[in-house]
């Protein structure tokens, strides 16, 4: 029944929904004003429109969601997200280096090691090396392809779940597992 709607372009689908909503609103307002002038208290058309608007929304919701997901998938495939992360690391290199040194200094497990001679130089070199390798990995087109594939596969899974209505059978999410007291950062 809704196959024709899913074949519309994203702009066509949005314009159709807006047109239906605007046209229905104008028609309801005109009919309501006319019936009120005739002495009726509550126009039956307004009641009918109110009761059918939820049904109309239910019919349009799923195809519109699929159209929006298709548009999002197309936009995501044009991005270079790993390059953006790489650029952000380059821009914040000095702050990140200071942050790593600070966290290592404050780490209770590193206190003994921090007393060794040349510790600061070693931390500095290792931090620079790790950031340089990370920047190079993120700038590599293969990493960009990996992230694009992961995003595309996730979107395809979401699109399939919406089409098959699999999400309607799932209840609320389970609460997250508690963080063990022995985990780092849990004070």
C-alpha cells in the first residue's frame, strides 16, 4: 500500500507530507468556520479529522523514516570522518600530550615507574609516537573505508529493522551493567 511513497525522492516525500498536512489544516479550518457560522457547536469533520490524524501519522511514519534514513546514509557516505578526527588530534596535540603526562603522573600504578631516571622523556617520546601513528592511521584511506563501511552497515541494519518493524516488538532497553569497584576511574 505504501510502496509508491517509499519510491519518492526525499524532497518529494517531505513536500507530500507538508502538502497533506497544510491542505488538511486549511480544509478543516474552512469547514469548521463554515459549520460554526451555521450554529453547530463542534463540527463532526473536526472530530473525524482528529480521530484519523493519528492513523495518517502511523501510515506515514515508517515510509518517512526510511526516506530520511536513505538520505542520512547518502550523506554519511560522502564524509571523511577519520580525517576529521586526525585533524582534531593535530590541532590539540600539545593539550593531548599534557593530558597524557598529567594522567600518567596521577595514576597510582605509575608512581614507582615515575621515579626512574628519564621517565619524563620516555613519556614524552611514547606520547608523540602514539599520536603520530594514530594520526597516520586515521589519515589512511583504509581507515576511512572501515568507518564508512561500519556506518553503512549499521544504517542498513536500522533500515531493515524499520521496514520489517522489528523494533516494535522490542521492549525498553535493559539497564546498564554496574561498573565494578575495581574498574579504573571508579572512585
